[in-house]
């Protein structure tokens, strides 16, 4: 379901000026939305990592770290400013 479809089934409560103040959504949609959100109570989210990183296998993290260490030992280092430039692109 895309955003337009969701907006078409949401009902709104307005104030005296006609401004939307509340949204009423069907309970099935509410439950589906909750399933898609990360749990606030999930201890793993306390690490501050992005969800993609949070669920990355430890073996992959270790392999990436080992590759980084090999690159440094081989002299493959870059100035921080160059790394930031790549992020801006």
C-alpha cells in the first residue's frame, strides 16, 4: 500500500478553523504500520546504529574490519577531507 492509498482511507478530525488536528485510521492499517516500525522497546536499537547496521551479521562486520585493517597496512589511507567529499557527491 502506498501513501496515496493510505491517505485515501484515513479520516480526519478538524478544529473550529478547519485545521486537521487528529487522524483516524482503520485498525488493520494501524497494526500493519506498527509491524513496519522498529520497536521502541527493542534493546538492540539502544546502540544507536541504523537498522541496516543493527541486523548486519557479526561475520560481515568482522570481515569488513579485517579488510580495513589490511588496507591500512598496505598504505591505502585517505585524508578525512577526501572521504567527506565523496559523501557530498
